[in-house]
């Protein structure tokens, strides 16, 4: 079936989530890369726990990003409040991967709609898209806050259908997060798992998604789907 749109996850797919600590590595312990990975893992853990424990436990992604940083900072004895502020400011301006802009431009040149569907709060996403220079390359920027729950809950993926006016079967979904790719595949999107790190497949993604190593591979696959 012809793909009329491609929906992207943002954090870890279009935006490098380790960019904040990489930018300020000189202010951090030597093992900052491991700390950055823990920050990301704890951030995601908080989304899943709060989603599972009920609507009254929901907090937006910006709050959970701060909570996760506070946890890893305490664990690794990063005590300077100025460093905390610096890292959070940098997280609001994460760099896009080098392949992002050319691929978005290429898709739009083919007449394919492009959108973001993200755990990020609306304010986070506005800042991130603007700082990365992506605003003009997207037809929609969709936050899970419209559903009040985080991925991979089905109500989140339904937001893309509503925003773009298309059924999931006519849209591609791209994520660098395997759990997100699985959720989107189960919902009914044609899924492209952007496996930048060469991780082994999980959640049955070798059967339910096309694995790509970067976004440049996406262009040819979407082009084939539209012929």
C-alpha cells in the first residue's frame, strides 16, 4: 500500500539524546557516557511506571527528564546545581542526527507528509524542533500529552491518525527505540526500526519491522512503497 506519510519518533530517532552530556562532558565525571545512558534509561522507566500506575500519576516528559537527571546525579555525586541547569538547558536543544534534514527534505519532495509523534511535552518539542531547524520540514508535531499517557500505549499512536487524517496502514513509522517500534507495529503502521547501534532485534521486530541502520535507507524503502 502506498505510504502517504511518515511519522517519526523524536528522542533517540531524530535527536541525539546523549547530546546534552556530550556538549558539557568537561563538567562531568569521565564516565559521562554511562551516566547519560542511565539518565535515558531512568527517564523511560519513569514514563512506563507512571503510565501503568494510572492517570493520576501522569507527569509530563519534562518533569520526568528532570526527575531522572536528579536520580543519576545523586547516584554519581554530581552535586553542582549549575551543572544541573546547564544539562537541562542543553537537553532542550539536542542536536539532530546528520541524516535527519536531508531525509525529511527528500520525503517531502516525493509528496510524503512528515510528522513527529513523541513522548515530549509540547513545550519541549517546540524548543527541540526550532533549535534543530526542523520546523519547516514537518507537517505536524504531536505530543503524547494530547492522550495523557506515554508510549507504547495504543492511544498515543492513534494521535497520528487524527492529526494527519490517514489510517495507520497508509503511514510509515520510524523509531530508534525497539519498544516504540513494536508498539507502532502492533497498532498497524508500516514500521522502520532505525537501529543505529546495531542492537539485536527484540519484540519480534525481525518479523514486524524493516530494520535500517540510518535514515538514508528509509528514502529508498518509502520510494519503493510509493511505486
